[in-house]
């Protein structure tokens, strides 16, 4: 296979001492940036970009991507320890990672997250290596209707799983849609739901909402519940890390399934955030013990982390081949590419194989280095949890407020984060699920744009959603994902004749 | 002071219903028709607003009809006090940040939080407050060059 | 403690003012300068700002660091609103296109051109009409017009955002050729280009750099360039054609003379004149660097740098042109004067 020989050439580029040092430096910096929600990967890449102006493009991209891997791992750290997702794609990790850490098993949670993330990333890179020629052409087949079908599948897989009151799920998801709508509309250019407030024309930032709902909301919750302000007694031995790593093979089915979902969502325009949510939802559905999901189930950590990182790696390929970045960080990197004089596009693979394959080779190494380094930091992070909460709590508050501000340098965002904080606290106390809100906020406007673009393309005919095999199959899969739990629930419940609440959930779909 | 679960459920669903109304009203400004080539820009927001209203109404109805005995209260006095004592200083922090800049605000907030609820010594608290501000200043302004809000006081002493 | 701090601050401020006053004539930035880009990372304006940043650092034209930030809200209006609120700040520069003065025409916004001080227009990005030759079967402008006339509305033209440059240009094409097209807005120009390359829509209007790679791969073909003269570059790019080989739209039978997009730099109103002079001079130097020339060449841009009165006159005229376009399209919402 020619790809393998190209990869070996790539390794000869990436394996120099110089490049390995760059990887280590990049990963370390990424970890720092990822752990501080006020910084985050896009800021890290922006910061490093000027440094790369005088580097050769291969070293430059290795530095930037290594930092990106580090930041992804760092983002999971704060999700698990403080319920603050550093990146949108690590939101799903909070659902089970944080409860597990609160039960005193922070080391186990972190180790599980990091090692499954490493496996996910490596799967992604292997897929890239084997399919690089094919993926670019495949991605070109995605028009607006196909985009919509991908988002539809993500929603469909998520809706069937929620356990609580279907009306609360409905309210939560629709509020997420409403937040995603605020700001300028892509299709008409009009501003929506801004009510002439200039602070709102940029829309409500996802990170601000998440910092409030998850970070601040959880802080208030903890303060209220835990009047004695005890620190979490985390066990802290190296053996603990080893035990958690050895635990991983037990979840091989979850890992495999999540890696596949991740690769699929990375190659298609779904992206890492949708991948992690979808994988979490499907993981919950397949789990033997469904009730433990959301209360610290190990599969609930493994599933989103694996999918997130395999999608993150795979998503680099469409970026290089089409010039369409899948995330804010990828967008900054792509800007870098153009400044170095490289143009992302279908021809990059033939004109600069040293660059593309050097990058792919560095992804193998960079991720392995990242896993090793990040596992080494586990005891350090877990130690923070030992400090009494009355001391750590205000520090996290400061981090949250800075984080909300740095998203767009708006003081208004600080107030928004506080409002979301109260909302998160009340919602959590009253058992409103937050996951549908977050999913709708991330994918809502994208799904709407894709739907309306598809309708414009077809001149208003809905037949575009089954006009070819690809989009038809995805829509059918989506309907199946949506229908199966409802059907099985109805079959189960018709006998008992109890609460038939499937109806409102079907209506949610009608409006996406 | 004690808030029952029922009251809080109803209040929350009333609040979400209000948001639903606002969303519907906002969507009307954009036009909610389904035109020849697909929906206009207010169509989806209007549906979303209606569904929020529907969900809120159902939640509110459930809370009203469900028997209240045996439910733990939403908040009792002591817990409410703890939550409010934690949250109000954050609001003050945010207000200070808008007028005095983030660094000064975070220093004041940390000094208060360490000395008051944190029960540390005054000297330690002041050191912690200054430390947090300085560390953040170095990280954001110097190392990562992400400018945070500095406010008039720092500007006046020549720090921009 | 606060009181003491206040006194100290006042003292320090007094000290700074007395020291700085005599040195004002020879102004130079002594702390980091912020470049605010009115587009998200990877967008045209963001790239422009970062190329200027890289030229400044590579050629050591500026001793202080440059920070690039993005304020993208309201199609970039946020950037210029920010300019209004940071009146007189000599350490913030704002990067955009004609959007700086076109946005307040189509939207009700709290800033106007009067809140901005133009510094430079560094270069001009031409626009090109592209099609997917295989999927659409269109090979030239004649075929494009014929096809559009045969089935009105059947040709879907993609572009970045709604009611901005791309859609404006499409309405101009419709009027010039007497045809009916359907416009489909995407988040960015590159996204529209990929949709054309994938054969999902038939055509798009774009800056050269956003589609050049698709052209090389044979999935997009340039029909004509919206300029009075052909582009200068004669290096062969694809199919034996260079930028220079693309006919102008007037040559090809589409009467639209010029639709170039200026890459502009602004300061907040009230910036000290000596600072303005310093930056004007600085960006003139940037335009001459290898770094910036390489950027212009890659994007097949028209190297024309405007500053001072020439820039002001250009803005006045360009703004009036846009006001005219928006008026005929019925998009005019803001004040014209």
C-alpha cells in the first residue's frame, strides 16, 4: 500500500530530535492552556502562530497540532475535576466524569478518560492513514441535505435516551435551540431574538453558557449541599492509575463502538462535539446497567472521550483536503497554513506529501506523548481536590469569570454566565436534564442552516432529503435511532397502560 | 425561610413559559411563514417558542396536580443562606469587574472569600488575593498575551 | 487600602503625563498593539490581519508585540462598535473590508463611519465568477447566461452570508444579464466553494484565493473576473490557464466593470494625529515587504495601497456605490449620511 510507504516517509520527517522536542513542548503548553478555561486551544494556537512565522511549515504544524492534542486532554481534566468543560467537545465527559471524581475516584476517572482518549486518537490516525485518498472525495459528497442528515442522526440518537420527565427534556432542548438562534441569521442576514440589544448581535457564546450552567451552577450546588466544606478524599497512588488502565479492556465494546462513531463524525461534518454526545447516548443505550449512567459510570467516561478524540483526529483530514475547518482551533491552524504559503485543498496531498504525511506521522507520536505526559499529571490534579472546597471554590469562581470574559472580551458575558449559573443550579435541583440543552445549542443553528440551505437548493421540495443513497440512508438511520426506543417503550408500556409520554418527544423532531 | 418543591417547580415553569413567549414575540418580528423555498427566518424560532410554552405548561400542570406530601423541600433556610452567601459575592465580583477591571475585582473577591467564609487569617487572605491577581496577570497578560479588562485604576498607574 | 491606592494612582498618573508630553511629537507604541479582525479565525479578514502581523514581526518593523483578536458578531459589526467605544485608543487597530461602512447601511447599528478613522486600504481582492464545469455543464459566461435564461432560478449561486458583498454581486449579475438566479448563503466563501466543487450547487462568486485549489483540482472553473482589466499574474495555474487568461466580465459579455473588495485598516476616532501618522507610514512599509507581496500574489490581488486623502475620497465614493446597490435591492436600513 502506497499510503504505508508515504507514512514511513512521514515518520522519517517527524522522528527527528528537533520535532520530538517540539511535540513535547507543544503538548505541555497545550495541557496548561486546556486546563485554564480562560485560555483554551484557540487562544493557545493564536499565541503560538507568530512563533511559527519563521519556522518551516512541517515543524510549525507539528507544534500547533501537538498543542491541540495537549489542550484536548487538558479540557477533559477540568470537566472531570470541576465540571467545567474546557472545550465544547468535552461537555459529555462531565456527565459521568465529575460524579465519579466526586465519589473520591478522581484518579480513576482521569486515567480512564486519558487512556480511552489516547486509543480514540490513535484509531482516528489509523483511519486517516488508510483512507486519506478516499476521505477527501467522500467529504465532497456532503451538500446541505447531507449535513442536515448528520445532525439529525446526532439528535435522534440523543432524544430516545433521556430518562426524566419528557416535558422537562423538551423545555431544556428548546431553550437550547432558542439560545442558538440569538444573533445574526446566516440565511436571511437578519438579526433574530436580539431585541435591538447590541450585546446580543454576536449571539450567546456556547462556552459562556457552559461555564455558567455547569461550572457556576455546580459551585452553587456544592456550596448549598456541602455545608461542611470537606475536600474530596481522593486516593492517590500510582497503583490506582495502573489499575484504571488495566480496567479499560473490559470496555472494549464501548471503545470500539465509540471510535467508529467518532471516525464517522470526524470525516463527515458532524465534528467532535456531536460525536461525543452521540457516543455517550448510544453508550447509555447499550449499557447493561442504564441507571448508573450520569452517576459515575466508567462507560460514560470512556464513550465520549474515545469518540471525541477519534473525531478530532479524523476532522483534520477534511480540513486539509477541503479547507473547511471543523472547530475554532482548526480554523486558526488553517489560517497558519495559508500564512506559511500552503493552501489547504485537494491538491495539498500531491503537492506537499512531506507536509501532509509528516503531520500524520506526528499525530501518532504526538498523541502517545500526550497520553504519557497527561497520565503523569494525574496525581497533581487529583491533589487539588484534596484542598478544602471553601478555598478551592472561590478560585474556580475566578477561573469561571475570567473564562466567560475571555471568550469575546465582553463584560456582558460575565453577567450572562451568572444568569446561566443560576439557571443551571435551579435546573439541576429540579431534574431538568442539561444535556439536551447543550446539544441543541451546539448543533441547533447548524442544523437549521443546513435545512434551509437544502430547501433553497431544492426550491422548497423536501424530497432532497432522500434524493440519493447517502442522504437517504442517513435519514433512515436517524429515524430508526429515534423510533427504536419509542417503539420498544410503547410495546413495553401498552401492556401496563401507564404513562405514555412518547408523543412530545416526537414533536421535538418535527421542529428541528 | 423555606421554599417547597411545588412552588419552585411552578415558578420555574412560569419563568420558562415567559421565555417561550419572548421567543415567540421575537420570532414574529422576523416573519414566521413557510415560503415557497423553505421557511423564513422566524419560522423555527416560533416553533421553538411554542414548544417551550407547551413543555412549561405541562410541567407546571404536573407540579400543580401531583400530591405534595413527602417531597423534600426545594430549599430550606440554612441551605438557602449558604447558596446566597456564596452567590452574592460573585455578583459583587462581577459588578466590581465591570467598573474596576478584572484584576482588582478578583483580588478583592478572593480576600473576602478567604477571610470571610474561608476563615483564613486576614494576612493570609490578603496575600492570597494579591497572589491570585498577580498570577493571573502574569499568565494572561505576559505569557499568553490575552488582554483582560484592566479598568481605570490600573490604566491610571500605567498598566494597560 | 483603596484610598491609598487611589492617591498612588493619581501620583503615578501625574508622573506619566509630565514625562510623556514632550515626547509626543515622535510617537511610537510602547506596549502591545491589538489588531481586531472583523472575521472569525481562518476568514479573509483574519488572514489579512495575521499576514500583516507576520510581516511586522519578520521584518522587525515594530518592536512591540502584536495581538490579533477576532470580533465577529453581527458579521463583524462588533469590531467597529468596539472601535466606537474605544475612542482615541492608539493601541487598537481594526481590520475589515468595505464592511466597515457597508454594514451600517444595511443594518441599524450604533456606530457610523464618523466613529472610525481610516488608516489604510492595503490591497484589493478581485471577485471571480466560478462554476463547476462537470456538474453544471457550463463552460463560459455565454453558456451561463443561456442556461439561466432557459430555466429561470435553476442556477444556484453560493456565497458568504446574506445581503453582503457576494449577494450584492449576484444581484448585479442578474441585472446586467437580465437573468434570474437563486442565491444560497453559507457561513464562508470557502464553504460555498466546496459546495460548488461537490456539485451540490452550480456557481459561486468568490475571491480568487478561496477557490484556487478547487480550480487546480479541476472541480471549479473561473468564467470571468469582475475587473476593468485582466489580472496581472501570468503564471500557469490549471488547465494551462493563468489568472491573466481569465477574461474580464465585460469582455465575456457581462457588463459589470469593477467589484473589488478593499482590505482596510481603521483606528478609533480621536486617535492622536502623530500615532495615525506613525501607523500610516508603518503600513506603507508593510505593503512593500516580501511577506505581504507573497500574500497578494497568492490571492491574485490587485496591489494598490491607499492612505490619507486618497483613501478618504475612495471610501466616500465606494460607500455611495454600495448605498446605491442596497437601495435598488431594498436592503437599505441604516442612515446614508
